[in-house]
């Protein structure tokens, strides 16, 4: 646990940068502009309370459709009643600062500061879109932190709240395999998920909630053929095949979990568990058929955690350099618009670093020989060597 009374200067500067960016983005998107994503979230809360279909078109309220859970609409309700700009500021601060806090809890001070600096552009992009991806990344990381602290309820809550926003944080349940008392966690997770599913019953009757879930399923079913920035897009674009998404997602899931099955001798190593978290964060975007440009704050969080917490190597440095290069040319106006919109966006260049990094991470999880007992002295302790369910 970090016990310094006052954070060192670089850490304070990065924190100030995140806070200032939230304020500046609020001016840009909520005072000079009118964020459509925030309008969707606010309207969903009001529509839930009014008994309207969350997933129908509401052109008088916003463009596009609401695609998150009924539970998220309820949880967002406090912000729905604030003035628009204040709500956007609170939402941006929640996203940016929770990710700052998650990385600060996960990593030693210096590593956390470097990771937050490397990730800044992606966080800024997510804030500009009014997106929830930084929040989701933070909740997945905090789920891991809770597992490390043997706080199973905290892990279940983090994963469940993340899944209420976007479904892919449910992949974080796989982290439980690395820790003792798995059956106990399974029971806790089922209970917490069940409460989250029925939570909107505090404001709407059961029949209305069931109708909301039916509408949610219907609108999500329409998106199952999308490929977004996922690996499925690259398979289709590079090899000219038109395979369904689900077999490729199933294969990716099997490959993700393979190190857990084959390298149980390394479960006690903090570096193995943390590397699996990094792989999980990248996987969550790489195999998500609905992934888009702002989603990459989740994947890039995995890449920067992997980079700053691993021993130096030319390969990791090259992958990190590629990530930063793509981040800059894709997210910052440093190239002509035709390069961005005729090359970078159509060819989904932003996903390439995640694709490369994920396969390197999986190789390291499976093959790289490291001591199962070496643990960073400034981080968590390894699990106790006792049998667990």
C-alpha cells in the first residue's frame, strides 16, 4: 500500500492533466457542443423511469440507439437530472479518474505514472466521445485488484458493474481461475449478477423489465454480423473469407484460456496473473464484433500495463512504439485527412497494435520461462499456497 502523504510531482502532474482534460472536453462537448452519447445515456434513464422502450428510436431525444443494459440506465439516473454540462463533467471525471485510480492501485507508483502518461491520448479520445470505455477498463482492472486482495465480493461487483455498461467485462470472470475458493466466488458472482439484472425492479414492474430485456436482445441481435475493429474484420479483409463471428470468437476464447490450462505451475506468480489481465483487456476489444475506435482505451490499457510492468525487451519496446505511432496518427490530426479516412480508418489500422501485442502476450504466457515465485516487491503478495475450491 502506498503511504506517501503527498504524491510525487510527476504523478500529480498526470492527475492534473486528466482533471484538466475532463474540464476542457466538457467545454468542447457540452457547452460549445452537445454530446450525443451523453444525450443517449440521460434519455435512457428518463425513458426507463417513464416506462418507455429504451431500445426504440427516440429521434426527438438523440441520434442512434441506446444499446446498454436497463441496469445501466438506472445507475446513470443521478446524472440525468443534472444540468447537461455538469453531467458531462461528472461523467468525464468518473471515467478518467477511475482509470487513474485503477492503474494507481494496480502498479507501483512510477510504473502507474508512466502507464497513465502513455495512455493519455486514448483516454482523451474516449472522453471526447462521451464514451464509457475508460470506465469499463477501470472496472476490469479493479476487479483484478480485488481478486489480488482476496476481496471476492469487490471483484464480483466490479465485473458486474462493468457488464451492466458493456457485456464484455464478463470475460473478467475468468480471472477467478487464478485464485483460491473458486466455488465461493462463483456463488457470489451469480448472486451479484442476479441482483444487477433485477435491480430496475425498484422503479418499474416485472413485465416492463422483461419487455426491456426482450428489446435489448433484439437490438443486439442485429449487430451480431458486425466486425468493427475486431480480429474477425482482419480475417475477412486479409483472407477474403466470410466466416461467422462466433467460431472465431470461440477460437480466440480457447486461445485466451489455454495458458490457464497448460501453465498452472505459474499461477502463483504475480507477473503471470498480471500478464493474463493484460491479455484479457486486449482480447475484450480484439474479439468484440462491435469494437470501434474509442474502444481501444481498453486494449491499449492492457498494452501499456504489459509494457511498464515487464522487463525491458526490444520486442516489447517495438510493440509499444507501434502502439504510440498508430495512436498519434489515428487520433491526432498529424496526417492529411485523406490518409486518415482513405487508409487508416477503412483498413482498421488502429487495431493492428492490439493484434500484434495479444499474440506476443499469449506466447509469453505459454512459453516464456520465468520463476513462478518472483513477485514485484512494491505490489501484491502471491496467493497463499493452500487448496481452494
